[in-house]
């Protein structure tokens, strides 16, 4: 970490995209003026209010007075964030009071959010995940919500298709098409390998986080079929 509280990698990224250009010393080290530090504080403030990097860049030229009406529009987003934190606090209190972890509402979050957590755990140190993370930094809260909604919609369509073809042999072309439809939705989240995709599909049958989600399809054998279909076509 640097004196600014940011990693050198983040500062290098800001320099690279022109958000916070740095001066260069003879030894190659980056140097920042007092105004740069003021700009950095503004960047961190705006980023904390869910502005994307591409939105922040032009805002750095705004005066405080010009910035205020723009920030007024972020109040709803900040209010929602506070509400979300309150829900997390309530779930923590429920757990500390004795509720089983898997019964908490936190496990009912959209599958796209769950997959992003899986991606970070498995790909957090890879170049593929770093590229994914850099792209996410370009999105504001609204854009991220829209992206997640699109992923959820495509996953829902894929699961409905799996349900429709679940009576067919695994080798059928319609089953292969359902697997590809599901795979395409997950690749919107991160650069999953086929091996990890098979792991995710198998987790549907064993991971309690997914039980409530798949119950709505009214097909007790659906998760087993999905796991077998994905394994068959991606192995």
C-alpha cells in the first residue's frame, strides 16, 4: 500500500488511463503534486459514491458548486447502499443469535453475484480475472445492476431450457445447445474454464446455497441432469 491508501497497481492504472497522470523522476518513479493529491481525494470520494472511472474523469474539472447538483442524484444510490448494509447487519445478528448459516437470506442472492464470488476465489490471482476486474471498475452501480440482471435473465432461460430437455438422452443436440446457452451466460461473469464450469454445475446438486433457487422449477432431478449434461458435453 502507498501513503494514499491505494495499491501501486491502482495508481499505475489511474496513470495509464489518464485519470491521475503522474510526473516521472529520473529513476522512473512516479511523483505527485499537491494538486494531484487533491484530485485523488476527489476521485476516491466520487468512486465511493458509485461513479464509474469513465464518469469521474470529466467530473474532476467541475467546481464544488457545479458538482453539487450532480451528487444530489446519487442520494438514492447511497440510501440503497445504507439499506443493504442494514440487511447485512441483521443477517449477522441472526447468525450470532444461533441461526444456521445456510438459512440466512445472504444465500438467496442472485446466482450472478454468487458466480462472481466463485470467480474471485478461483481466478483472483490470474491475468484473466485482473482483466475482468479492470472492466468492472469502468462500471457504475447502475451498469453493474443492468449487467447482473442480463446474466440472471440468460441463466433463467438456460435453466428453463434444461428443464424442457431433461427427458432427453445426454447425447441429444438439444441438450448440447442448452449446455452452450448456460455456458454463454456464465462467460459473461468471468473467463471460466470448462473444468470450473463442470465444478459449478456439480455444485448445484450438493451446495445448499442453490436448493431454494432450483426448487421453483418443480423438477427434483433437474440439478442432477444439469450436472450430468454439462459434464458430458464439456469433458
